[in-house]
């Protein structure tokens, strides 16, 4: 019988495997989609029932660059999803959602405030 800690570790391992696999696939798409060169994947969050994976994207070029990349990536989501079982150990592949990472904006804002206070 698995303990709660073991379940949590396994859950985090799944998120990590998804992050690696999706990152690898998106890097391969960089040759076809130039807007992907401006973005980075910051995090992948799985829902508790493993049915949805939110892929958080960020760009130093702003929200518009991420929205453009998301628009360009949407037609490729089915092929990305179909490639995931080969790259991960997941039996059930979650539905993928592309999301702009607003946390990074907040972090950058706080860092700029701290930097200005320091100087």
C-alpha cells in the first residue's frame, strides 16, 4: 500500500516527466514556428485526477508574444499529445492547456521594486 508521501512523489515525477517531454517537443517545433523562440515553459501542473495538464509559458517580450505562440501552437497540440506516451510513462495522457504564466510578471515586478530599494 502506498503512503501519501509516495503518492505525492509519484505525482511530482509525472509533472516533471511531462515538463521534459513537452519542452523537448516544443524545441523540435522551433524550426517550424518562429514565435516559439521567444517563449519558455516555466511549469507544468497536473490536475489531481491527471486529466488536465496546464503548461505555463512566459516570455520576456510580454504577454502578446506568449499569446502569439499559443495561437501558433494550438494546431500542433494533438500531435504533441499523441507523442507524449512515447516520451513518458503515462498510460493516460492528459488534455493539454496552454496558459500565460502571470506569476513571472509578479516576480519580476517585486524584484524590480527590491532592486530600486536596494539602490
